[in-house]
């Protein structure tokens, strides 16, 4: 009787402690699920503050042409943000013949200015993310490939003596190319001759110091004017 009783106690102990082991295993939290795959962005409209569009970068052997909200240090893919040219940007073309590329005297034109206006988007273009020595001469080509919209798109700068220098003008044949320095951040005037939505397509190209010319895919930017 004593031997049988001891045997039953041993079986109960094995069953009891084995159950505790199973219970402990059951209480271990499962590993977290993998993060969901990235989905489409939620588009935003940028209508004020300091923004670079395009911001042109070259990283890990590839171009990255994007929109950079400088005030909030946020970068957007070009299809994730639209650039708003508010009604307050409407001006009239001056009688000065130097500005005849904007249209006839007295015509309406919508301009994001080179000099900051707190009521409007302060728009620039930047290559400051490209390291010195990446491209021959620390220069790249920035191209206006295409413009779709109800009017013409023009980019120009105005010097200290008030004389404009036209960088791009969609009234002419496209593509148009400007050679610009890397490591720079520049502001200009961005003009539109009619209200409505514009799709502006850019590309970039450069000769690598390590050899070979590399050209980006075309990248579209959206402007909402008026």
C-alpha cells in the first residue's frame, strides 16, 4: 500500500508541475506582428512658408527629386504634396519691356516671389543635399521637361539692378536645361499666366566624378494657381 501511494504521489507531482510549465508557456506573449507595408501617401497642399521644390538630392547612386518643407523639416514625394499659388499672388505685367516675357502690359500673372512674402509660399530650389565632389565641377543639369496647364509657366530671377534673368519659360520649346551648382539653395520668381492646375515635370542629370553620366527619371510637380 505504501509503495502504491508513493507512486500515485509522484504521478500527481509530475502532472501538477508539468501543468504549471504549460501554463507558464501559455502566458508568454506572442511576438509582435510585422509592420504593415507602406501604403499610398495622404496628399497635402502647401500654401505658405519656406519650401524647396524641387529639392534635388543624390544618394546611394540614385537621384531623389522631392519637395522639402523647410519650416517643418518634412520631405514629400512630389506626388504627395501640391503647391498652392494663392489669389494674393496675382499681379499685372509691368510696362517695363524687360518683363515682356510675362505677357502684355496689364495682363494678370500669378507670381510666387523671390523675396519672402508671409502671405505666400516662399519657393526655392536646392541641391544642398548633394555632397561636394560627387559630380564633375560640382555642377548638375536641371531640366524643365514638360508643362501641362491652362497657361505658361516661367521661372526667373531678378538681380540687384532689377533686371530679370529667365531660367525656364514653357512658352518656348521644351526641354530646357539650366546648369546649377551643387550644395546650393536658391530662390527665384515662379510665374503662371492663368489660373488653374499645372503639372510641371523636371529631371536632373550630371557627370559623376567616378565616371559616367547619370540621368533621373522625370518627376512631376503639381501647382494649384488661384
